[in-house]
């Protein structure tokens, strides 16, 4: 039986030269992310803003959004966000944080039940007070910052300085592009989103370390090979592994997006985008940046270079 090969053996793709397109694209995207962050901002969920979230399903299978919005606004709790989600008949209502503490938030739920319980089945009710939402914001922010700092410290000790700097650039690039997805789509940013970002940081680290380990190995073996050719070789020698890992991960996440339900759909969608971003970054951002760093520093006086056999390439990890 012939084995399925997503990527042929002995590929010789000129990956590094695509930096002429990938760098301007990523730079423009990053500028857009910063502009949107300062002007539009993230669509913070109830975890961070506080308030009451109610998800209902119409008993008849049909919803009238305009009627629901009018009835919810008439309750007198301020502006209400009403939207359909999931399957036909599913609708969610988000009430702003009410003054008066926990009792005021529970009053919102009680009034909503009185109005909608006849025609709708209540599926999910979440109430977050101001103190809890503030603590969640602080804890979530601290968690992301500490994780990023920990990753950067690890990279700094894992590689020599040029390789560490390249890996740091790639990791920060992946975080910015992922946050940009939240800003552009206005997908709700909540605690699940924090978990997705932290997972993407780990995936990004894994992709970068695999390629850079091969780069370091080739730097020790081929002392006179042109650096652009060497970087292309390091990406090509790990390309099969990268393709298999990314493909299987994307297929799993795609199944979660399509069939996982609303509870996990947001997390899976962000992860799906994050895997694509991390794969793109490892090949077209982190590796080409080594061209501009003194990556051969301290290696010129080492032993003579081993010759690469014709048509062969180092064994992939």
C-alpha cells in the first residue's frame, strides 16, 4: 500500500523570497489592528463587562427579533442586545449591568421570565456583577501577560540570540493577528477567548521551535551555504511535518466549528484562525527575519562543512 504524502519528498520551494509579500501584508494588517483597537475596540462579553445574558429557544421554532427587542426594551433595563444564533429559533438577549448589586441582576432575569416564558424556553442564564467582571478582567490580562513573558524567557534560553529574537517576533506577530480577528469580526471576547489565545501562543511556539531547531542544525553543518538557501532548506526539511500537523489540527477544529454547538464554536473558530496564522508565521515571518540578524555569529571558526548529497535533504523531525 502506498503511503499518502501531503508534501512530496525533497521539495525545494523558495520560501524566503516570499518575504517581499508577507512582510508588507503583515505590517499593513498590524497597523489596521492597532487602529481598530484604538477606535472600535474589542467586543467584550458579559464576563468582562458585567450584566445578564439570557439564551432562549422559541417553542414554535420561529423568532421575531423586532418583537423580542421591543418587549425586552420595554422592561426598563436600558438598551438590550438581541440576536439570533445557532439553529432556527435560538435567540440571545444581553442586558447591561444594573445598579443595585446582585439583587438588581436577578430582577432582570425574573422580569424576563415573566414576559417570555410563555413562548420561549430558557436555555442559559448568566449573571456577572461589577466586582466579578473587574476581577475577571484583571485575572485574564495577568494570565496572558505572564504566559507571554514565560514564553519569551523560554525562547531566550532555548536559542542563541538571533534565533530567539526571530521566535519572539513570530510569537508576538501571531498574537497581534489573532487579536485582529476579534477586532475585524467583532466576535465576542470573553474568558474562552483568553483560553484560545493562550493555546495559540503554545501552538505558535511549537511551530517555531521545530523549524528553528532544524535551522540551528543546518547552521552547524553547512558553514558556507548562503543563508537564504539554508533557511529555505530548513523550512523544506520540516514542511512535511508542518503540513501533516496543520492539516489534522484544522480538520479537528473544523469539525468542532460545524458540529460542536454554540458553547464551543467561538473557541474552535479562533483556534482555527490561529492555526492558519501560526503556520503562515513560522514559514513566512519568523524564518525570513533571520536574514536580517547575525545568525552565523560565532560559527565561522567551527569545523569544516559537511557536503549535502545531490538531491538529498536532512531527515525531517
